[in-house]
C-alpha cells in the first residue's frame, strides 16, 4: 500500500515537472526575440523589492495601529494571504489576468501554471516570466491592504479563504481589464500606471463592503477614542511600504530609463507632501502633530500617485499628495465617526477614495498644458476623462459585488468573526494559541 502511494506521488511530481518544460524550453530558444538584460534586471529587482517591502510594510503599518492583543493576528493574516495568493497567482491567477486576451473580460487559460509564456512580454523587452513575477507583487498587495478593515474581529481561516477567492474573482478580472488587454484599456483607452484602479480601488471598495458585512467591533467606541497603538511599529511599516512602492512605481515603466526615474520622483514627492499635509491637519484639529498621522499621510500620498506616476510632473505630484491627504483624512472621519461604519483602519478612505480620485484626475492631468505627458493618438481630454470615470465606476461596482460574493461564500464554511469572548480578550491567543 505504501509503495503504491509513493508511486502515485512520484507520477504527480513528474506531471508537474513536465508542465514546466514547455515554458523552460521556450525561454531558452535563442531564435526568439531577445530580452533586454538591463530592463530585465530592473524588473526582477523591482518585483522582489515590491513584494518583500510593501506587503510586510503594510502588515506592520496595520499592526502598529491596533491594540496590542491583536497585533500578531494582523501579521498572521497578512502572511497567510501572501502565501496563499502567491500559489494561486502561479497556478491560475496570472493567466486569468494576463493570458491571451479573448472576450476582453478574462485572459485565456494558455498560461495556467505558467506553462505557455512568451520569450518577451508584449509591449516590453523583458521575459514574460519576469513580468509575471513583477505583477505578482501587485496581486499580493491588493488583498493584504484589506486586513486593516476587519482588524480585531476576523477569523484567520475566513480571511485566508476570502482573500484567495477574492484574488481570482475580483483582482484578476480587473487586472485584465486595465492591464492585460481587456475592454477598459483596449476599447476605452483607460490608463492606470501603477495600481490606482487595479489595486487601491479594488481593495478600498472591498474593504468597505467587508466591513459592512462583518459588522462593528464590540469595542468600536473605545477604539475610536483610543490614542494607543505603537507609533514606532507604524513608522517602521510605512518606511518599508514607502520604499517598496517606489520600486513598484519605477518598475511599472518596464524599462530602466527616464520614465522609471520620473515615476520614482513623482511617487516620492507625492508621498512626502501628503505626509506633511496630514501632519499640519493633525496640528490644526488635534492641537499637536502625530507620528501616526505622518505615516497615514504618506500612505494616502502613495495611493493617489499610483494611477498617475510617470504621467505627470513633480509639481503636479506635490499638489496631488496634499489633495490625497485632505481627501483621505476627511473621508475617514465621515465613514468612522459620522456613518459609524467600522472600517477599522480606514482602508476605504486611505486607499479607495485616493485611488479613485487620482484615477479620475488623470484624465485632466495628462494634458501638456497641466504638465502631463500628453494624450495617446486618438484620445483627447474629454475622451480620456470619460474613460477614467467609466473605469472607476465599473471597477468599484464589480469590486463591491465580487467582494460580497466571496465573503458570503467563504462564510458558509468558515464564520467571518471570532467569538465575542475571543474578540474582547484579543485575537492573538484565539488565532495563534494561548502561548502567543
């Protein structure tokens, strides 16, 4: 019996190895168009830095803003998302997002398990394998951002199942629409430089819907009144996320040149101006500047620059950063305190609102008169603005519907929330054991 099981296991391993063979053979075929070694090196470095800095950085940023009894659960949930979505991206996520375009709604199944990759990705001079690695960083970031929406009350098993399903029914289709040759890009001319639509809009809207479905924390009023948390942990997280976001912005040029450099500059000064603006707002409304406010402002700046970095000048980026801080801070107050919607760490305000705002404004800011790089052939200000508005509406709508479907489907198997006793005591012991 044991030997039979071993033989079956070996057959499965041999099959999986065989699936990889076509891709490897094709990549080694010297007769195909060669990739540029400099661009390839840049994309590989940017992808690794993006995944290793942004996702852990956001985990620390979130963990530093929750009560001490829930910090390890935030880290555990983010790590589980990173692991599961990484596997799903290789198996089927990449081909749904970037497989050969068919109807314009989803990629074809040609690249499942990365078995049919081109020597170079269309429109770039980098191998498609490097392209797939780089795009995986965005696929990991989007669901990881939502962890802040359900802090203090979500069950680890539900989080993992929801994030995995969400990455396939929300993130992958939207990535195809905007980046993979889908209907938004090919028919309308929608632009999204580094994830304002694909990452921040989907995650922000998804966070709001998940928070509504999960309900308020038992101690929501106490949490809103608290000035606790760990500012040092929050700062460490935003420092990592800031550096990683620069890598993703520069890498989104897919070439090691002037476009990448300008995207880096825009993203950095936008985050810096947003951090300073939030600091000033804290001084005006709270009577003192705060380190946490500085960090939150930087994240809002990174989000509003994501759709436009590389398309505008540094002066515009600075103004956008200030606008992002004002919009995020104001929306967070309305959502949490006025509407009493328990989006715990204001993910919708910080990422969703800023991502959508930057994406719409891109339709105006592309104009050379406003310092933009100009419109592509066949587009003008009116057409570009319509394309951006339609994209925001379509992606926000699908994100809301897809999030509700994923959340409710997983909740049929695994409850969304921990027990009331565990929530009041703290998630760390409930999630990781009493020795946590």
